[in-house]
């Protein structure tokens, strides 16, 4: 999970660095990683009676097999 503001900040910071200061052309931008179970457990601290029902849709396959996106993939 990544907040959009953090994503935009990472892109703009990368774009303003002079080419001679970059050692690589591909960088990983990390964010938070948690499961639905972990989120539910955190919420249960405040709402102990919380129950969750999961009904995966077609997007589940995307989540189960994340693919890397490289800067070169984004060039047109």
C-alpha cells in the first residue's frame, strides 16, 4: 500500500536529480505491506466486535501475482 502523495513525491524527487548523480536507471519505491487480517486486528483494538467477510473478485489474481514495473516499461 502506498499513499498517493508519497508516490508522487518519490517520482518528482527522482525526476529532479541530475543524470550524473544517478548510478542506476531503475529504483524500487517501497511503502507499507500488510494483510487484511493485520488491518482487522488493529481495528479490533477499537471495535472488538468487528467481523469481516471476504468475497474476492477478478482483481484477486493481480494481488496474488504482483509484477515489477520498471522505468523502461513506462517509456513510450
